[in-house]
């Protein structure tokens, strides 16, 4: 496929992705930090729904042989060490690598610094990668998926995962309805008063 | 519906999950975001230090392939999509989310900007060590039942929760 076509597809998919991230409010620092402090569960709700949907989609596409799965190799040391560091970064940034861009689009100025820090982080890793790849972080197995471990077709496992997630989400919604978690200004923040006018927003920002 | 301020997280999650269809069928890859930081970061670094392109990892990510630049276009699209959604709903954001004043115990923008930069740095360092982020390991890896991705996601939440409890004040 041509580079141009891939980028046109990418922009179009990104616009849908960004739109859904914004509408779900999951890109809000209040929602992401709130999730990590276990007081707001919108992030987990969006995440698990997207995983379940993806699992059903891939069960069909892979089950009928339209697509090959593209799992990443299981490098356990790298997955654990990198995952822990990434999690700390997500909390301090109040964003993930993808939602950083949604924050920029929505007008959060600090997200520009998150992006800049992210680019520096990626370049720093790149310089260290030849050495890190030879260390314990480069050790691990192949592209392992759970259904291969138990010897059943992927599509069955994917549908089971989706079913389990749906049960979890129904329970979660009964426990904490999503509308109650939106916050006073749909930013996951229930403590700050709702800004009454744009003038007040500017005043708060100028403090 | 496009002018609403918020959708149900379930509707939004379904829309995001459905994006795996064009990703797998057209681009033959899974949704992801953090590789694009290597593509753009590596490209910019190569203007200052051309020898960075001799690192195979960088060369692979900067190469003019559909997958590399599809992902760069994807994250640019995310910013555009969020901007459009925001404009359509008539919402507006302060330059810094109001939660940071409570989380940091300080209203100083400079402090928040410094933390955002550090957070971004740590985030991408971790994502590249783990070879994926909330999208690549989370959305895509877990949907594919990948063992390594599931381990990575558990570690992400463990690191994130620990940092939120130990380093930030309750929001």
C-alpha cells in the first residue's frame, strides 16, 4: 500500500479515535488520575469495552480466516519493568501516549510538555536500545497467546474473554453508574465548582 | 449526538474497538500509539545527530513504511478528532485541568509543566521498554489474548496506582 493512502487511512481512523476519546472523557487528567487513585472507573469502562469489542471483531475476522493475529512477543522482564515505568509516567502525565494528543486537541497546554517529554523519552530509549536489547530486557519467548497455551482456537477464547468482560462491566455499572462519574464539568472532577462563564475559566487559569 | 458533551463509556469503547477492523484489514497491524514517538523523535534527532539513523531500531521506525507513518497520521488524527468533538459540544478547557492544583498541592503552571514533561519522558521510556502502551499492549494485545501484553497491562496499572497513591495527593 502506498504511504499516502496509509496516512489518509491513519488520519481518518485517528479522527474517529480522538472523537471517541473526547466524548468518553477518558482523556481527562481527572479521569486518568482518578482511575489510578481508584475513585473513578470511566477509564476501565472504556478500556474494557474496547478490548471486548476488539476481541469479538478479531474472533470473527481471524475465525473466518480474513486476518492474521499480530500479537507482540512475550518478553516478560521488559513487559514488567517497562509496564511499571509506563504506569508511573501515565499517572504523572495524567495521560497515555495516545490520549496526550487528545488533550492537545482539546486545549490542555500542559499536554504539549507531555508530548515533548515523550519524544525525548523515545529518543533516549532509542540510544539505549542496542545495549538494552542485549540485556535481560531483551530475553523472552515468542508471540504467545493464551488459547495456544490451552490448545483451543483463538476465536473461542476471544468470545469467552468478551463475555467475561461484559459481566464485569454490568456489575461495575450497577456499582458506579458512569453518569455519576463524569464530574461537574465532564472532566472527572466532582470537587471543583462548575465554571459559570468563560471569564471565570480564564480567571482560574491566571491564578 | 455529535454535539453531546459526553457519551456513555460503553458506546465510546465500542467505537474504539471497531477501529481494529480497518487496522487489521487495511494496514495489517493492530491499533497502537507509542511507536509514533520513535518515528517522530528519531526523525527530529537525526537532524541534529545523523548517526542516530545507524541504530537499527531507529532506522526501522523512521523508514517510509505504511505502518510507521500510518501510526503517526493516527495520533495526529486523534488531536484533530478531539478538537472537533470539543468544538461541536461547545465545551472549553482551562489550560491546565483543575485537578492538578489538588493533586500537586500547588497552582503553579511551571510546576505542572515540569511534571508533565517528566511524566511524558517516563511514560515513553517505559512504553518503549515494554514495546507497547495502553493502546498496543492494552487495547490490541489483550483483545488478541497475548500473554506478554496481559503481563504488561497488569504492570502498567500496578505502577500507575502506586504512583497515584504515593506521589500525588488525593484529587
